[in-house]
C-alpha cells in the first residue's frame, strides 16, 4: 500500500474517532504526561476574580461564509463563529508537501466562494471544493528564472480578495491568481524572502519581508504603492505575523521580528506610532528572542497584541498609548469576542481576560502529554471560538474543546499527525491542517 494512501486511511480513522465522541461532545480528560513549562514565565497568571465572580457572556454565534486570510479577516477579528453541535467527518485531502528536514509548512488555508485554498511547503497553490474536498486546480509558483532557488520556506501564505488569490513565497515574490482556475494574473518581486501571509483589504496587498520591510501593493496590477522598514533582528522565529488592517480608520498595524509593533497610515505608509512588546525580564536564552509571531487584532479603537517575549497588551489605536498589559508571551493570535479576550500562552495556559482591563477571569492548563525529552518541540495553536467552544490544537496531535465560560476542558481527541496551524472555520465547516499537508474537514 502506498505511504500516502496509508496516511489517508489513518486520517480517516482519526476522523471516525472524532465522530464517535464528537469534538463538541463530553469526554473525560485522561492524557498521559504533564503540562510542561516551556518559557518559564515569572509573572503570576492566577485569576484576578474569585471562582464564579464573573459570568462571561458572549455574542450569539453567527455563520461566516469566508475565512479570507490569515487570522480570518483583515482585522483578525472574527468573533463567535457557528458550527454544528457535534462535528462529523466530512472529508480529508492532501494538498502537497508538508514539513520535512528541508522544508517547513507555515501557511494556513483560506476559504471563499465555497472553496478552500492552500499553499504547501513547496510553494504549490491548490483549490479544493469546500463541500467534498475535491481538488479544483493547482499552480506551482516557481522563481522568475525558472530555477529552483534554495529556500526552506517556499510557500509563505495566502489571502483571497475580490475573486483573486494572493500568494507570498520564500523566493520574495507576490503572486495574484485567478480564483477559479489558478491562472497567474501578475507577479511582483520584492527581492527578499517572505515568510508571512499577506493581508488584503481596500484594494491593497500588504506584505512583510524577512528584513522587516513592509510594502503595500496595488491589488489590481501589483505595483508597489509604498514601503516602510524597521530594524532587522537576526535571531527570530520561523514565520511571523500578518498585518492587521482597519479600512475605516485607514490604519495598518504591523509586528516585527525585533519586537516592535508599528502603526502606519494605510494610504500613504506614513508611520503613526511604535510600541515595543518586549519584557525587561530575562529568564533564559529563549527569552532573548524578541519576535512577535502572534497576529495583532484590531477591535474598534483598540489593538490587542502579544509578543513572544512575555508582553500581552491592549493599545489605543489612535495614539499608541497602552491601556493595560500582562506579563505573558504567546505565538498565537489572541481571540476577541464580546468583552473578552482568549489567548494560549507559551506555557500552554489558556487564559480568558476582560479585554477592557486585562484582568484574568480563568486560567486552564492545556495538557500536552509529551515525553520530557520531546517537550521543546511541542507548540500549540488557537484558540478559535465556535459555537460556545474554544478549539485548541497541539503539534503532537491533540485537539481540545474548552468552555469559554468556565475554562473546563470538555473533550479532546488525538490525531495521527500533529496540527500545524490554527483551525479555520467557514460556512459551518472546521478545517485543521496537519504537518504532513493534509486538510481535515469536519461539519
């Protein structure tokens, strides 16, 4: 039996196990191993309220039809999404090459017009039907000189806008493809590797390169509208954050590998303000990494952002002044819904905070179940809020369903492959991406 076929059968078995217990069902938590403190943060994450003192209320779930880019939309603000009460197996499909010793898979899927769009570790873009996972088309994005250049990250990310697919690659190129057939409409080279998915809104494609250059391109023809740059940090984390874009206020919030969070006027590229999400505390060698990998979130007049090096902050969008901050770090986008913010920290603590004052309502330790010698290689993704459940996944194959109201772990499943990206939810379908470049779809 071919290896790929065997993997698909295993994935199918995993999906059946999910159907049996139901990701939104109720199963006892019994995971071997223990929660491992990876970063060793010093600050206390003890809840600021007594048990049951705060009753969390959330907006009603709604069914979104699109997940147009990394973080869901250009502001990375999706709220309370809707899925079925119990998720059942829908389909699974391989979209190419996953993480290996040579290549790294870092891109999340995008969903629009009843299709799922992916880019694998080799820079191949594919489109699949959302209802059954059947491949519609695929397109390999090679360098302009037709030679295979050396790059460990060939496919950086995707965004969908106005019936076009925008893709960034480790070769430094930005592509515009026809959504329906994958035809290349234009290509712009920024002459520097790109390891971050683009953000698209208001007919602009916002792209960040490896040397911390931020560029805005015209979505119609790929012409460069403006560029901005900040200092480059040599020691960083694979990947990075997609800029957040508020079209009403004409503001882009970008995060960089040196720990800077910067606001730009979207129409001109004029810098507005700068903050530094870096803790003054130094606990170990990992704490020297200043990068921001978690997408910033724009919610009304506030920006919510978290750095790898232990600073979670709410910032005034207009002035750049901090409203509140907490000493905790994460590589995962905070999830904002109603008056609350949820974030998975580097220590695998899932926190619920009041978004107005930063006070912690509850703190749940997410088990990882890994062996002690493997602890440094495990990372988490999420959370995503869907139908009164926070969905969190780990790179060693666990998917958790957690109550956003109490922090209780309601159920979990284990998969044969690790989950590499945060879940994507669109049209009631939840999609997970494995490190082996497989899409697992549930509805």
